[in-house]
C-alpha cells in the first residue's frame, strides 16, 4: 500500500512538471503620440512596449494564435498595406493574396471582408485566396464591424438593414443570420465571450440636452437575455473580451481622457491599464 501511494505521488509530480504553464495575457492597443498612430503592447502590470515606429498610421491590431503574430493595418506616405509582426515588433511575412482587408478567423482558415457598394456595404465570407464562400449580409445596406467567435463558427456584425444599427450573428454551418438586438439606440462595437455563448456590444445613447454616451452590454445567445455591464455618463467603447481570463478590455473616457481599462465580464473590478497623456484605443488581447 505504501509503495502504491509513493507511485501515485511520483506520477502527480511528473504531471505537474510537464503540464503546460498558464498562458500570460497582454494587451495590444493603438496610441496617438507626436501625431503618429502606433501600436503598443502592455503586460497589464504597467509595462508598456512600443511595437511600431512608422511616421503615419499603424492601427487595428489583430492577434492570431495560429499565426502567433499580430496583423495590423499601416498607412504611411500615402500607401496602405496589411502588415504582420511578432510580439517584439519584428516584421513577419504574410501572404494576403491581394486582399484589401484581412479579418482572419481564429483558426486561420477563412476571411470575412466588408465590400463597399456605393453608399452601402456587404459582408463576404471567403477562403484565404479570396475565393468566395458566401455573402453574409442579405440586404443592401450598411453591414460592417464583423467579429469572429473564438471557435470560428459564428460572425457577429452590425447592420442597419432593418432601419437602425442592430447586432446580428451569422452561423457558418447553418448559413443563417439571426438578429440579437431590438431597440431604438445605436449598437457599434462587438466582442465574443470565450465559449461563444455570449456577445458583448456597445450601445450609443442619444438624449436631448445631454452629451452622447456609450455603455457595454452582454447578450446570451440561447435565451436572448441582455445585461448592462457599464452604466455611467462616459463613453465606454471598443471592447475586447479575453479568450483566457474572461475579462473585457475597453476604451473609456471615464477619467476625462482616452484610456484602456479592464474589467471582469460582469462589470466588476475595473482597472485602468494605460496612463500616458495621449489617446488610446482599439484594445486587442494577445498571449504567449
């Protein structure tokens, strides 16, 4: 019996030593300093790293775990390009197949692109080489701000096809669109929960005699139950739900400036991440 217990202890020790260490999260975001838009990495402990130094606009950082790199857009010297870099800011080759937009699924297999048609826009699902799989939006209207679920099986987007900016979800397997919100306000930013069962979104309020404000809401897809996560007079926008720690990063003006904050998915434990006297926006999670 004693020998058996010793064997169990040794096996437990070996498993604990060989199991994968927890992934460490960081936040990517853009910041405007000295008139240039650059991308920064923050370890959430106050240590900030400048990743891009181009004279112009580097924006929309998009971390992809399969690639292990950061896709972003760059507009320098009147020239636009889709760029790619590692977490130290070093360039990484990326075949974009001539695409003008590169909203890559988390599994690295598909793209969703916003195609402008006059005053309208549609969303198109395609393979990496640009070969079309489906047109997601079923009406000629505004359709945009597409966000992949972490499982790469759903795409959330904003559309005014029914007269007002509302949240819709497209199911890739069923090739079906579902409307999630029904109100007179204007939805704008989106982000999926880690399990794909909930969706965070922001709503902009228009009240006569008051400044516009934005708050964060979460909707459960199965029940369509909606919960308000932030409730203040400031603008809480540009949300990013972590796939690891169930926290939501967001841009907010709650300190009178434009900073990145992090909160639990129920709205509790709000923590300010950025401190520089500058604009900060477009938060995106990365990990290693």
